[in-house]
C-alpha cells in the first residue's frame, strides 16, 4: 500500500518531490477507507501530471456490470494512446523512503527472535535474555487491540497479579514485565515452552495421546491445579490449549486471564463469573441459573473433559450449536468413547470427575488417590512428539542466531561452530557454541571462565567462551 505525505503535495508545483512510503508497517493497523484511498489517488494525479483518464472517475463510478475483454482492451489502448507514461518516472529525491531493513531488536534487556504464535490482541515471540543468556518467550500486547476486547485490560491485569506470586514447577513462570509507552505496548516475559498440548493433539494421527502419555500429563496437571487452589486461585479455563510443554516435557498451566481469586479470609470457594471455553464448562455454569457457584468443582470438571480428550481424541459432550452443547452438558448421560477400550479404573475416574452434581463430583484429593492415577503405566506404543513449528524441529533451535551474527560479527563464520551430539550440522538444525569476539564484550566479561548454560533434558546448550 502506498501512502502520500499531503504536506509535500503542491498542486501548483510541477517538479516538487513527493514523499512516499511503500509497504505497511507490520506493527500498525492497515485499515484504509474509500475516502482516504480516493484522496490518495487524487494527490498522486496532481504529481503525475494531467491525463485524459481520471483515476478519480474510476473510483467514484459505479459499474453496472463486470467489464468484458473488449472493454479492458479499449481501456488499455486509451491509456497508451498518447504515448505518455501512465505515471511520471521517479527521479532523484522523488522517493524519500522505500523498504527499510529492520535490524536486530533489543528491548528491555532481551534480544527478540522469531514469532511463536499470535492471538486476538497479542503476539508471542522467542527472545534471549541478555544478562543470563537464557531463552524466554515474550508476550507482546498492543493496547489498541486490547481495548477492543471485552474486559481485556482487566484480564491482563489479573493475569499479571496472579502469576507474580505463583511459584510451582507446573505453573508457567512470569519472569519480567515492562512496557513501551511510545508504541503503547506491554511486554510479558515467560519461561520458554515449545508449544501446547492442543498443538500436539492436532498433529497426532488419532488426535489423542497413548494412555501412558496421558497419565504423565494428567498427573502434572493435577499437581499444578492443586497448587493453584491452595493459593486461592480458580483457573476456570483448563483445557489442552492452555497447557504448555517445556523442553523437558514438564507441563505448565498457563493463561490466567479469566481466573478468579478467592477471598483469602474465607473458607468458601464461591465464584460469580462463569467464563471459559464452552466445551469445558461444567453443568452448573452452562445452565446459567445460579448467581454463584463453587470454583474448585468447576476446575475438576474441566480436568475431566481434558483427560477424556487426551485418551480418546473426543469430547464427552458436543453439539452443533452452543445451546445444544449446553443442553447436552446439563442433561445428557456420560458415555465412554466407543473408538477405544479404556481400563475400568480410568472409566471410574472419568465418571467421578464428570458427575453433574458438583457436590458429588471428585475432589483433587480423591483424584490423587484414584487407582488409575496411582498406578505406574509402562510405555506401550510410540509417544506423540512435539510438532514442527516454523519449520524448526522438536528441540527448537534458537532463532536469534541471525540477529547475533548481525550485532556482533558480520563475518560470523569464523566465530560460530554448530554442534549437535558431537557432529556438525546445518545451523537450522543444531544449537550453537558461540565464541564471542571483542565486540561482544557487553554479553560476557572478558578474561572470565567459560559460562555453560546447562539445558534441561532434550534441550541443546548455548555456551559463551571468552
């Protein structure tokens, strides 16, 4: 999209340079209505010179029918009839700015890499912490988009408030928060995860996990949820899409945007706002008849739906439309999946967790004491692997190698050696050992012993050598 700087347009000037910017900024909204577009064409016509064909006429004219081939040929002949170019050729100073190559982005002490995902009001990118050289994930929230989401600002503020005090291996850790007032953006830095369990289910051939893998993830989910409840937090949106996986396959409960904090001086767990994903909502929430409901049984129900989805690839209740879905959740009897044979102990656990009466529904304590969760399952069949993301393999090599090349050494071939299991591989498939030249002194002190970042299982290491 080409935009014209109206300050540089002078209808009486013949050769005055035109300030032109080609290509939209990917950080801004690209909306342009018809009035602005028409005005831009008219300003362009003033600079290009008079023509027997008016662009403005084509914009304002209402065509009664689609043009035929002969109409298009006549139009082209008319455009080229006088032998003059349709647009004036660009001379020196005519274009002030074309595409500008963006250099490495360093903000708040983090070197930004590739995008990992994008939502309705936020984008998630990989980043490298300058001080520790540890890989992180940064959630970039645009205030202009956040204002358009109902309760968006309140949800983000609640998530930050909750995560600041959470410290558990199965709950996503919030590392840092900062903002850019000039661009009106908020940056939330989290520990790095390779993806969500929903992404893994979508990539699985049968859209489900083997029983032993489901058992492994579910046990971690219950441990993390038990900690949240002990801290007076009701998640209210437990589902595979909000369960992330670290490089060592540790499960992380994330997305506290609709979570509710309980009164720390009350022994009750009453909640007032029924939020969450429809397929994972409990009957008392789906019915919409109560002004308040107990929060812990709501999370237990969502865990039951999640486990059902893990082992079968299906949902216990479904519907063509939202009202039919809610009706089935409230009144349809629970049936075990017919596509797979489940152990009796697993069926018993699912039945207790998906009891329609919250007073008779399983608790976290009873789930942990269940026969299925307490047993140790042996691996039968192959695991569902972490899917490829952005053409990167499961161990997710760092995406900041390019920016590091550009920042510290243009001839980085002399200073980078890619290693993977003692064999040399392509840069896109291996992690790196970086020997920092003097220009990289800001990242590591000179004449210091080597700093080895020891990765978790399945990760690759990034070592800095002075």
